[in-house]
């Protein structure tokens, strides 16, 4: 195999491997905000949206959305998953006595043959900051191939929001990053001095290590929950909004959006805070934004190297660019360019280079 093909094969294996067992699904099934939103989305107005309809569940995982669709009266449900979770879905469908309505297909959606066009596509494809994992590509592929003209997408709209994080009474997560960095550097200085007693001098590497660690700690976003919306220095702004039925997925690969925040209070801004909402056609909204309710995506905090103070009437102007890693297109790179008053423009670049919520498992780790 060519090295590029090998890399792609490994990538596909790892992604679907993460979702291939109950361990990978635990955190999403435990997320009650997510589960309740999809439950309402399927059952509210079910007689118009779901009853007697043919449904395609893209990425069925443990099969929950397919089971709900069948219980809401769907005529037939095709539930497709490329990972071994298809076996879990088969069990949930069997134990729910719905095998005559739901057909489980263990395949990538891009490779599957479905016997008929469908009236509705349901999918839970959203990643952190909406687009991480790049699963919407597969949903759009299924939409263009299998959805009847005028068919329904669940969810129907998706929106990314961005705010300025000014930690009033929240424990300041950006500060945690800086403290971690200071601790590592203090430890290193002690190591350099210990090693001098063994007649080897590492002091020449300190600057490099400081740069390396600060790149690592301050260029990775932090996933947070339970932040108070009061700790935003102004109203959040939309970075992206699209109609799931019509959006061209290639426009999501890389895009930029300007922002212009009018500050309403005295605050010290230590980072940008991002999250998403999805809307369903019957008025149900899944909102992953800051507040007292946990969700497994959380909000993404992008800590700034230098915090800055703002006052009422100030404006924070800039541009966010969201792109994909060239070597791992399921992950994002985020760049902020921003400016306050006449101060020269700053740039902050972040990696979103792991599938944190899957690796970390339990929601208790997110406090
Ligand atoms: C976030 S999980 C959602 C699982 C389930 N629908 C739920 O709501 O609990 C996404 C699922 O989509 C599957 N998936 C992602 N891309 C896929 C593709 N191209 N073809 C088939 N399954 C895919 C993954 O294996 C994973 O099980």
C-alpha cells in the first residue's frame, strides 16, 4: 500500500474504532440534553414528520434514533453505521421488538445500497464546535443520494456561536492553563539545577522548552461546561449558520467570518468561547452553550496568550477562520485575528487535534 493510502486506512480504522464499542457511546448516551432534544425532535409533531415515513438514520451508533423513529410510527427505518456499533444497534432493535420496521446495515453510508429513497434523514453528526469529526460530509452525501426532493432533515439547521470570555465569578479556565505552564517550567528549572550536580548542563534548552510548552498549552482549546453566560463580555455572534437540506458541504471545509463585538461592561477578556446550536423543524432546539446544564460537547474555550481589558463602548473586531488539518481532515484548525481600539492586530492559532470527548469518557472529568 502507498504511504498515503496507508495513512487513510489507519485514519478510517481509528475513527470507526472509537465508535465501535459501548465505551465510545457511553458519554453520548449519558448526555441527557442531547437525548431529550432528539427525543422531542422525533416525537413532537410525529404524525406529520415521522408516521408512515421512510427514515434513514445516518450513523445509527447504538440505534437509539432508529428505535425512536420506529416507535413514533415510521413505516421503515434504515439504520446505517460503519463501526461495530451496528451490532449494538441490532441488539437494541431486537430487544425493542422492532426488527420488522428497522433494518440495520453495517457499512459506511458512502458504500451502502438502500432499497428506496427516503422521506426523512435523521442523524447526530455534530462534533465539538459543530464541525469537528467532519461527519456532516457523510450526511450531505446521504442527503444528495437518498433523500426524496423536499424531504426532511433532522436536524434542519446548524449554527456556530462565538463569545468573548471574561471570567467574572467563574473559576478562570484560561488561568488554569497558565498555572500549568508555570508549574512545568518551575519543575524544569529544578531539573536543570539537579542535573548540574551530575555534571551535565541543560540550561541551554530552557527557552526552547518554554516556547514548546506554551505552544502546546496555549494552542489547544479547552473543553468546558457549566460556565455562566454572564461571563461573556458582550452578546455572542454567529460564526456560521446553514440549512442542512441545502448547504454545500465543501463550503464547510474552510471558511472565515468577521466579528464585531460592542462591549457593554468593564471586563478582562482571557479567551474566545465557541459552541453550537441545532434546530429541528418542529421548533426543538439543541443548545450546547454556556449555562447550568451539562452537555458532552461542552463549549470550546480558546485561551489567549495575553488577556486584554475592555470598557463599555469598546469594540473588538476581527475574523475567525475555521479549517481542517491537511493530514487529519476530521480535526479543525482555528485562527483568530482580533483587534481592540487602535492596538495592532493579534493572531491566535489553535489545534483541535484529538477526539477528546471520546478518549476522556466520563462527564465527571469535565468539571
Ligand atoms: C455521534 S455518533 C451518533 C450515534 C447515534 N446516532 C446516537 O445518536 O447515539 C455517530 C455515529 O456515526 C457513525 N458514522 C460516522 N460516519 C459514518 C459514515 N460515513 N458511515 C456510517 N456510519 C458513520 C459512527 O460510527 C458513530 O457510531
